[in-house]
């Protein structure tokens, strides 16, 4: 497509030289060709991927190569619905690290275009002094900010375009860019919706952690990786102690609040690479890639100790006057070669932690199998942990 576009363009140029009288017709054709090609590229973007970064990269290419602008920026409205933030750009001025990247609605040229829902065209930046943005490294050239509108009153962000040459955006080109912007707004909206739906499908509604479905998916991938590279992988099963009592005494709503706080505390005390999920009602699971059993004991102790020390509302009504967790640990390679067994073993270790008095960590050990066979150990008598979700 790109080649045929270039050759058509060359042919048009030759015709222009030979027959000046058809210049106007050729200009119109050129314009139409540009329009079709740009819309084709936008359509292509949406049919190729639903990844926002990839889509932005395709837009960048289109503005750079087809529409020949020197600078491009896409600002999107944040979730808070009060600011516009730069998400993708090229050709920013040299001091770009110092450039403001977020604008309130109405602020500067970008915020203004969003509010008035109309294109702001600055044909000659050197003659414009009503916008702060131009004081930061843009002294000449032509500038265009187009709101990205799904429809009236429904903006998704703004598009900014710049050429170093003044008066470079002509009337019919602006009309074309506005048309393109409407298509871009639709693509962004669809992509954001897809991303949001995907996020919802992997998130536990109450705690905001990953849900069990996503955990299982990640678990399989991490197990494969651990096997392939012969790297350790540890699972921590975590369960809140006497949580039924907490609910009974303080009510279910307060119980929900505790679940959120425990989730948040756990999340703040693990690495980015660790995968934390809500596994069931008051049960959590953490996968620790690259962590062997002895190191995982340290991680588990940090989590146990932090929850023990954290002041939770009404925890004085708990049997041990404190809200605590129990943890079971199992490590792939050390304890099990069967991925299915890893979580099972961590769960067995957790039962043992409960049976031994709670607020503690138990690492799985083969001897626990023997205990199980003897069928006379205390932890089997404890109530089974319901794995819901
Ligand atoms: P143990 O120390 O042995 O773990 O005792 P426990 O009371 O925590 O365990 P049990 O399995 O008997 O009770 C778990 C409780 O967790 C019962 C249930 O009401 C509560 N629970 C599960 N999911 C939720 C939830 O989403 N919100 C609230 N508030 N409570 C929940
Ligand atoms: Mg519990
Ligand atoms: Mg439980």
C-alpha cells in the first residue's frame, strides 16, 4: 500500500509539471488519496491489535510518514476525569523531560481545546502569546490541537500536531485531520473499553487483587517457566485467622473492610514480580518466582509479622486480641515436580499452621504425607478451608 501510494504521488507530480491547468484537480485527488490512505491505516490499526501502545505506534507512523508532521502528541483523559495526560508522542522539543505532561481541563492550549470541543489552530507560533506551552521551547512554526471526540460532550482526549514551518496547516488539511481525529477517537474508545473489560475479568471486585481465574492462568505459565529454566518457584497460601469470628462479632461489612486492608498490606510487602491473588473467601495466594524455600520463609515472615503489627479496627475482639494470618509454603522442585501438587502441598502446610495454633508459618515437608496416612494428626481435624471463587 505504501509503495503504490508513493508511486501514485510521483505520477501526480509529473502530471502537475506537464499540465499546470490540471493542478487543482490533482490537488483534490492528492487530498482524497491522503484521506483514504490515512483512514485505511486507522482501520488497519484496529484490525491488527487491541493493544493501546501498539495502536499509538501505528498512529505515530501515520502522522510521521504519511501526514508529515514534525511533532505529534496524544493526550487522554485520566480515569479521575479531571486531567489530560500525554500518552504517546514524537518530535518533542529538546527540553521535553521538563515539559508539562498533564493538564487540567481548561488549562493551556490542550485543556482549552478539550473544553471548547473545537480545534485550536495557531498558524504562527511566534505571534502567539496566550498559551504557556509555547514558552517552553516552541518559538516558531504552526500548531494544531484537535479534540478527540466520540460525539458532542464525549471527548476521550486531544491530539496535538506541529510543523516547524509556519502556516503549514491549510484549511482543507485541517478538515481532513479533524475527520481522522474522529476515527482515532473511536479506535481509542474501543481499545480502552477492551482493556477495561479485560482488567475487570481478571480482578477481584472487593480487594482489587487478581482473581483466582487469572491466578490459575499465571500459575500455569510460571510453572512452565520455572521448569524450563530450572528456577525455583514458591507458593504461599495465606488464610486469615478466626475470620468467621470477626464477621460474627463486627458484621460482614466490617469483615469486607478487613479483607481489603489485609489485601493492601500484603500487596505493599511483596515485589513487583510476585503474583498475589485472592484465592477464596479469606484466603490469598502469592507466587514467588525465583524464590526458593529458605528465602520464601523470610518473605512469609515479613507478611505474617506486618499483619500482626498492623492495627485493624476491632481486632481486640479476636480470640487472641489481634488479627493475624497463617501461611503454608511449598516450593516447586524442592517439594513437588507436579504443578498441581504445589498448591495442594502449600494448602496442607497451611492446615498444619492452623492446627499448631495459627499466626504462624509452616513449610511443607514430606513427613506430612506420612502424618496424613496415619490419619491421626491434629490438622486434619481442623475444618477444611473452603476454596471458593
Ligand atoms: P481459621 O482460623 O481456621 O481460618 O478460622 P476462620 O474462622 O477464619 O475460618 P472459616 O473457614 O471457619 O471461616 C471463614 C470465614 O470467612 C467465613 C466467611 O463468612 C468469611 N468470608 C469469606 N468470604 C468473605 C467475604 O467476602 N467477606 C466477608 N466479610 N467474609 C467472608
Ligand atoms: Mg480463616
Ligand atoms: Mg479459609
